[in-house]
DNA sequence: GCAGTTAATGAATCGCATG
DNA sequence: CCATGCGATTCATTAACTG
């Protein structure tokens, strides 16, 4: 924590430091493995990962959004004889909380643990919605320091319209924090196409300022050299995963691969390690692995991890499995031996 | 204040209630006047407005963004002989603050005063940037109650690129709160054009869901009737005021009329009263007046109010002027008689 | 008159020079 | 050494101008 701000969120019983879970990983994680899946409470796993020497360059956290609902997995199966598609519901994740206080306490513990795992060039990206983002941002300012705040990225999508007496919500928020604002950041500049109005006026060429004798800018001119486009901004228009898309897994709240591709491309180099403590259906894992970034995913839902493993297997990737065990359980329930899947 | 949340922002010396300024308006404001300009501290003016019986249906607040800079007005004049254009700097507004605490304290007092002035169907819209929006949102949740939060509107614009090792910021945030979530809200549904992908698949016709015998949606069909577009979402792509646009006043941080038009159209009906405590160059006033909404603007900068008055005069509108005077000054400096401008 | 071209400059951001 | 200032960067937008 660099500079703790004087303005903080307060609630009865707030405590950012907590008793360590004393978690262990069985077997230990190999930092160079292309993909590692850890089953268990992500707080236990994150604490256990502190024993690793190597840090992570990007941590992407996609926690529950405090919706107060249970989210189910849709399992679609085609009957081989009739050809009919049947749907059934599997376990997704539960997003019920006693209160916003409990939600934030749980999240703060994870963010804090992730902070300790980042390299100096590393960054954390928190995927939230506009109802919780503000509380989470104030919390992160306290945990990271406000000068570590890098961007509020707006993910703008389109969806089936619903009648309501309000502007329909069509965006999520991704908060990006860097571990150390004084370190040279990992950042690959990406570009997006020029605005239609700019193309109409200037064409595809780069613009150059022309400065007069008095030092003031007189006008601009167009170069022969084609522009690479405009530097990517913090509002991203990316389609949601279509209900019939090939990448669709049936897992609830699945994020599009295009979103993760962009994030990983901008914030890491090949070989940099990526972490996803809420792995879900494994979008981060699939994309990172494909892009040559070793990745560690954590989830407490075994069905979700099976889905991840199958998805990665389809990409022709081997998966290393591990299990996070808190101290209290370590003697009561001995873990099964390591398995190598795929 | 409906339901105070347990999670609040805390800082040393925080106090949301403060000694009343005992402000008075000279002359008193006439609720039916198409445009009223009040010169003085907006906190004093807002308190004085409480004596009005009629409330406001929309309050748009565009406070300083806590940038730590002074913003100047650019005054352009064409020399009638040479035809040359000369530029000089006038007073804009000062955005220096001792600390974020002071900034938030000042803002909280204004928000609180505005809250008291809203009709039950009314709403407040706070224009901020993504560095301060999160603190302001938590503050508003405390002042209005979290269930009064309606929307985080993202204003996405395009501007000149700058090299930086981060995603360039290309959005502002507008927080919308309703006074009473149980009251029937003022809300006119607006529409935006269909997405290109939708037009490609479905054309311009309206879509209707076709539901099967089991209650599940089977497919959609396209109607003859052309679609009005999709209901307006909470991400608005609107161009900034161009450097040479006719609506440009030279006042810093001027907001585009298109933004205010959309807001006023969605949140008010003709005849509803609109309030802008940070009037600046008078965009809200100009748009509201044109749309037949009586509007009250407050600013402490006399130059800004002159600009507002001139802008409204160009629209052929008369302006009623008033002055906000705090108790401490009421005897020391007697106010000049009312003036009718335009 | 209409379409295509030119002009002007911004709630920016970084880096280096200056106090 | 830290705060401040100014040059360089080069897209977006609409009014004014030109043919």
C-alpha cells in the first residue's frame, strides 16, 4: 500500500486485515506450467500462492456482482437418436450475501491477497457493474493507493431491450490498478479505427501540426503515411457472447473472449503470468494459454473446473491440477493425489 | 433521506449538516419566469430557493472536476479593420482545493440542498469524471439512499489523442438519482438507431418473440412495422463542442447542447422546472428555455452570467436576474435593484 | 445550391527545461 | 529536490470557403 487516503469506506465491523487461512496447495503449483487449475476457496489458494517466488503481471477478477440471485449453468445436450436438444440446469454460482458489508469484506480480502502477488509492472483488473463499482473503487484506493488507479474501462454491449422507466443498463465497468505507479508499466499500445468524421475530413493519412513563426499552431496537414488509428480509449464496444456462439459454454455470466484478448494483449507480454481467481468457465485461461501467457485459474466449483479443463483440452492444451486446502481441513480430509488432465 | 446505508465515506472533520447561510434572494425568484439567473454562491442561493413553494423536476449539476487547475475563458475578437482574430484569456473558474475532503464537503452541501428542492417525480444528474465519480456516488447513496440511484450514464466522446502508457480517457460520468423511487418517475422513452448487426440480420422491421406451447421462446419474427430503434441505453456517444462550432462560447468545459437536450427530453415534460447551480456558459439554460422548461441558473462568476444572458438574448429570450446574499453580508452591502435584461 | 476542401483549436499527456 | 511551465504530439469536429 503506497499512500493510504484519508477518505475511506467505513462500516460496523470493518477489518481489512484478517487471520490467515494457513492454506496450502497440493500439489504445489509449477510457475511455468501453461495452465494450472486450483480447486478450492480462492482466498485460501491466493494465500498459498504467496509462497511462489514468481509474481503475476495481470490479475483479472470477475467476482459475483452482488445481484442477490443464484446463477445457473445451462447444459444443452443433443439426443443422438432424435436429434432434439434438451436443456437442463447445472450448478453455477450463488450470489446471495447477508449485506453489502459482507460482500465488500470478502472482496477486500481477495483484492489484498492479489495485490501481494503482482509483479512491480503488474496490474489488477476488477470486473464489476455500475451499482457496486463505486464502493469497490473506494476500497481499492485504500488497498492500492489512489495514485495506483489507472483506468475505469467501460465495456459497452448490446442486448435484448427491456421496457423500463429508466435508461437501460448496457455497460459493465472494469477498474484497472497498477501495482507500482513509479515502475515502467507493462503496456502495449493498441489502436482502434479512426472516427467516420475524421476519415471523411482527413482520409486515412496521419495528421501533423503546422506551427507558425510566433510558435502558435497554424493548421494541420495530412501525411502520406497512413494512420494506425487512434490509441485505444477506455470505452470498449464488444458484443456479448451470443446465445449460439461457438465459444459459449452455458456457464452464467460468461465473458467474451474478445474482451480478455484485448486486456491480455495490452497489459502483458508473452511469457508473463496471468491469474484469474474467479475462473468460472475459463475464458481467461483459454485466451491466455492461446496467447502464450502461463495462467493460473482458481474456482471452488468442481463443475466449473471440469468445464475449463474440457475447453482447454479442445485447444490441445494440457492442464495441471491442484487443490487449495485450509489449515483447519488439512488433517480432517486428506487430498487426493495430483491428476494430470488433457 | 430515505434509507441511510451503513457503509459511508468517512474522513476527519466530516459533517454533512452545516449552519444555514441564511441566504436571501433579491429580488425573489418568480417560479414561472422562463429563465432566471442568480448571481452568488450557489449554496446560499439554493438555501434561499427553499422558500419557493414549487420544486424542480430536473437538477443538472456540473461542478468542477477536482482537476487542481484553473480554467480560463478564451475570448476571441475579430478586429473590424484588419479582419484578424485576436485571442485573450478571461476569468473561467478555479478548480484548486485543499484536499479531496474539502471538495467532497462542499459538494455534499450542494447536493443536500438540491435534494430538498426536487419534486417527488424529480431527479438529480451529477456530471463528474471517472476519478471522482466513485466518491461522489457513495456520498449520494448516503444523501439520497441507495435505492434512489437510477443510472450511471457514460458520456463517450472523441478527442485528440495523447501518448500515454494507459488507455486514454474518453468518457465522463453522469450519476442520476431520483427523489422518490416509489413515485411514478418522469421518464420519456427515447430511442437510438438499431445496431448495424441487427439491421443486417433483421432489417428495419420490429421483432416479435414467438412463444411455443411449452412457454419457451421458439424464434423471433419480423413485423412490417418499422422499429423506432432500441430504447436509449446508458452509454451516450455525443461529440464534444467543436472548437469552431457556432454554439461555442469560449467558456471552459462547455458541455454540448445535444447532451442536455437528451437529458431534458427524457427527464422532464414541457412546463417542468429545471435547475442548474453551476450554470457556467449557460448550456442548460439555453436548451431548457428553448424546450419550454422554466429554468433557474446560478453562478458566482459575473462574466459567466453575462455570457448566459447574451446567449439567451440571441435566442430572443428575456432573462430575470436575481442575487443571492448571505446573512453576514445582508446589511454590509445592500444589493442593487433588480434588472431585467434582454 | 450542393459537394468537397480548408481552417482552427480543445476539462489531454508526456518529457524535458527552468525556477 | 520538488513544483511549474512549455513544446511536441496529431484526432475530432463544424464553420467557412471554393468550385
